[in-house]
């Protein structure tokens, strides 16, 4: 069945919904004094301005996160990993929308108090594996000392620090058969893949077996996890990636592979039987949606995780940026609709239940994260970021926080 993409409207609706929900859940900051835990200072990589890698400063006098919600925990970070979002955020990507969202939430939740605004200096880093060292009074799922993993929502300060805070519903116990480093590489790419395939595209155990899927960017961070998730659902996968990744991508479940670096990759794809699902992790720089739609069966789904919402708001401001985004979403949806195709934008959100599903798959050896052989220490985070930025990574790049153990 065809569905219209109401993502921009949903985003506004969800913002208001979550703000109102949080008022109901946390009476006020001041009624939970025991949750306002502060214990001095920590080391963190911070930026004072958006820009290049030169913006990073290692500070040893950053305040340890304050637990503002009774359902939040304070985590001692043991390991983290690098994602493209860390590089984009360093450059300013999403700044306007995240700030607006945060301000709205603060006004509704804290009566205009700006305590929770994501102000400079910013701490980047989304992924983490760590140990819970404090918890708010309403945390019921975890205990002090539990080892957990997760990807912080973009509205929180990040994990390139000795400590970070997260909601109990946003995290999960780490899989027990992998290292802290491997666990810290999993969350963001797994949440994104899972959300794109299951939540936004509606595929599951009941409706996927034998369906044909095309994965654009199959050997990347999100792509290699998505390949395995689709394989677990019984789909027949074609991977679009470099030829030097063919062996690896076949090993993790793809039946077929096409090299996007060869001149007429699109001719090769056009000759193949049509697909039921296209999962795009690369974005529309190298292809048109019209071309990709032509590869889909009627009733098929195209989902992309490279969406224009943050970029539009950064460039055109809130009202104009959101209007353009709504226009683009509507246009693509209607174009898809007229061709019998479901068009979707997908994005990750921190979700402990999804992380629990990922944990089960990892523990059953049905999902494996690929780690780059080059490991970096906390002190070298900017080097790790430029290593990824310069295209050297062959798998997820992890950061070891051994100096804090
Ligand atoms: N919406 C969300 O919530 C969300 C969440 C996570 C990520 N993202 C976005 O999704 C994108 C992918 O993230 P990632 O972590 O998977 O990044 P990544 O690890 O850098 O992977 C990107 C992959 O795309 C491949 N690629 C580049 N150009 C291609 C082309 N023309 N055709 C096919 N493949 C191509 C790259 O292959 P080579 O290295 O061989 O060139 C690489 O394997 C990023 O833009 C990121 O910002 C969005």
C-alpha cells in the first residue's frame, strides 16, 4: 500500500509531543534534587566554533553532565566510535534545527530556562560503550556498574568525553560476546539500519522472505549492517559498492554486487530483475530518484537516510528551510506515488528496544560489526576523525579510552 511521506510535519508534531510528554514525566527540575548530580570536572574534546579539525581542543575542566531527568543515567565512557555525523556536526550541520528544537523543549519543560540548550563549547561523538556510575531516581531498568551501549541523540552533548548522560530508554546492556570497542561501533549504524528497514519501510519476518533488495553503499558503516539485517530477513541482496569490497560483501550475505566506480554501473543495474526494496546510504549526488525508481517493482519501497532537512534549515533558516523540505518531500512522494513506489526518508533515534534486538542478533552470531584495524586513543580523537574524513577507514573506527580505566 502506498503511504505519503509526512516526515516534516511529523517532526514538528513529535517535537511538541515529546516536550509535553516530558512535562508530565518530570514535574520540574527542582522537584528532583537528588537527581541533580554533579561531581566536578572531566576531560572532553570540545569545539568553540564550527569548522575544520583545528577546532578541537582537549579540555580537562569540562563539567561532568548533570542528570536533568529522573530517568537519565550518567555513564563513564569506555569506548566510542566515529560516524560521518560527527564530521558534519563539527562543520555546523543541523545546528539551527537542533537549537530550535532544544529551545522549544526548554521553554515548555523548564519555563524558559536555557540550561539544556546545546551551547558552545560542544562535545561531539554519538556512539559509546560505557559503565553506569549514577542514575536518576526513576531509573528502573539498569543498575550502577552495568555495562551499556548506545548512540546519543543529537540534542545531547556527546561521547568524546570521560562521561556522558543518556535516558534509560535510549540505551541497552552491551552484547556479552563482543569487546567494548566493538560494542561502541555498533549503535548508530545499527539503529539507522533497523529504523530504515523496519520502522520506515515496514519490512519484517512476515513480509520479506525472497524479496529483492538493492543496497546503495553496501560496504559502508550503515550499509554492511543493513546487508546483514536484510539477509536475516531472507532477502536477496544486490550490493552497490567498490569492487574491492565484493568478497567481503558476499561473505556477509549479498548474492550479487555491482561496482559503482565502473562507467556504466547503471546499465548493469537496469538489466537485472527489478527490486522490491532500495536502501540508499549515499544520497542523490550520484543518481536521480527517477532512475532508481525505474529499478523498482510497482509497490516497491525506496528509502534514503541522506535527507535534506538539516541542510535546508542551515541554509535557508527555520521557516523557509522547513517549507522547502516539506515541498521536496511532497514532490518526491507524489512522483513515487504516480509510479507506484513508496518513497521514504529515514533517520536514527536512540532506542533501547531496538538496541536490544541488535544485541540478540550479535549474541546469536547473526550480526557482526566490521572494525578498522587502526585503533585510536581518546587523546587522538581529532586524528581518528581526519582518518575517516580522508577516506582511509576500512570499517568502523573505534576510540579506546584506556587512560580513564
Ligand atoms: N538519517 C540518519 O539518521 C543517518 C544516520 C547515519 C548515517 N547517515 C548518513 O548516511 C550516510 C552513510 O553513513 P555511513 O556511516 O554508512 O558512512 P560510511 O561508512 O562513510 O559509508 C558510506 C559508503 O558509501 C559508499 N559510496 C560512496 N559513494 C558511493 C556511490 N556513488 N555509490 C555507492 N556507494 C558509494 C562508500 O564506499 P567507498 O568508501 O568505497 O567509496 C562507503 O562504503 C552518511 O551521509 C551519513 O551522514 C544518516
